C-alpha cells in the first residue's frame, strides 16, 4: 500500500523576503514537479525548497500538485474563529 504523497507549506523569511517553503518526503514525482516551478530555490538554512510568497506562486503550487499530492496548508493558513 503506497502512502499518500504530501507537501507541507511553511512561512519562511529569506533575505528579508517572505517566502513559501515546500517541505516533503523524498519522492521522484514530487521532485520533478518542484523542479518545474519558476524561480524555485533551495534553502540550506531551512532544509527545503522555496519560492517567493505571492498569490501567483501559491496558485501555481496548488495547480501543479492537484491530483498528485496533498498540499497541506495547516502551518501556512491561519484559521480565524
């Protein structure tokens, strides 16, 4: 039984710029899709890939991984009650 693939989004501050961190377990399919994201970079400090935090990048992340991996936003989106 294969475990469901997932990516966890994290808030990062890199060089005083707000970024979206992409944390995931090693997986060839996810890595291939990550590599296709524009302006993707690796943070040695945080140990994860990241892109600038903006609406178009966030939409692109969800679109890219739709049907491939669960995009976990639990640490990224604030739930206001």
